[in-house]
């Protein structure tokens, strides 16, 4: 269960990083 929680946390962190990169790219483009 602990491993699953860590995996979910890492996935969430990666998703936030990806979302931030997309927003930054759109802002730079616009």
C-alpha cells in the first residue's frame, strides 16, 4: 500500500510538471 501511495504521489508530481510546462508553452506562444 505504501508503494502504491508513493507511485501515486510521483505520478501527481509528474502530471503537475507536465501541466505547468504546457501552460508555460501556451503563455509563451500567446
